[in-house]
C-alpha cells in the first residue's frame, strides 16, 4: 500500500487523527483480526456456543495442544481472532476481573460488565503514545441473571451484543450463512451443528474433529464446558 509523505506521518502516529478522521494503527489492528482463524458465537435459549477453527500451519504441529476457546469463570467462555499473544493477555485480564468481582460481591460477574471492563482496556490502548492497539477481537459468551449473553469486542474498544456472529478469515461468508440459517428458537444442539457447519464450509482445508475447539455454556446449569473430540466427531457426522 502506497502512502504520500503526509499520510505516512499519520500512519506512524497512534494518537494523531488523519485529516479524514482515521487512526491508521487501529485500522491495522482490525486487519490483524481478519487474518485470524475463523471463530463463531451463537446464542440460543439453551445456552451459548463458542467455536473456533484450528488450522494446521506446520506438518509437525500438535493441533490438539492449541486452545482457541477458554473459560473465564464457571459461567463464562471466550474465544478470539487475531494475535494469539494479545488474546492470551486479555483472557488473563478478564479472569482477574471475574475473580475480583466474585471475591468483592460474592456473586458471579455479569457478562456485559466483564465485556465492558475488557473493552475499556482495549480502548485505552488506542489513545496513548508508546503502546499499540490490541490486534485481537474477543467473543465473550455466558449465562447471568439476564439469561444467555453473547458479546463481541473489537480492537477499537467497542462492544455489541449478538444472537450469532463470527470473526477472522471468511467472516463475511460465515455471517451470510448465519443470517440465512440462524433462528432465535433453535436448540443448543442445533447451535453447535450450525457453528461447526459454517466453519467447515468456509474453510479451504478438510477440517476434522481435532481442527475444532468448541465450548458451550449451559443455560440451565450456568456452566461452561469444552466438548471432547469424540463429541465433536459425533456432531460432524450429523452435518
């Protein structure tokens, strides 16, 4: 991409707006998210599904060791797209916020409040010199007093609630399939099948069970758990 000398000045400065109102470093962080492995979040009355692709980049890589869906608290799960290191740091930060809230108030943290805390940190990294924006977006799903919740945060520090959404490579294609196939009354099992289906169809690889990481948060139990490889295999057979 070619830049004029004036644009190059704005390009290097995180805290300076370009004449057309852009922060180029923040835009580049969004591009980093688009290059990440595909991830999907689906909210159903029975709970929330978080699913992510684990693509094999090297023949000797043990893909099973890669964790793309993680637990924040017993009632919250998270997945990410973008820089893995940035995602790990933000997940650890979210866990600290969740634990602190439990110890202070004696109750599980609300999903939106946790999302806001993470988003506030991400936003702060878009306006201070000497730092760079987090090159990662997060999908945060969980169950609280309001029922199943699903939020997406972006590198600019914005967050929105969703019924179903995606991030990473093939986002536009996956979003189109979700819009056509998602129903607000679908069961949790149907949500799992839809998540795996759109990830499989959007990938240019022959994805098997070990290429998926899937977590669910059950509405009835308010409990997060990861699906095992045999469980994922069974769902793939039903697609």
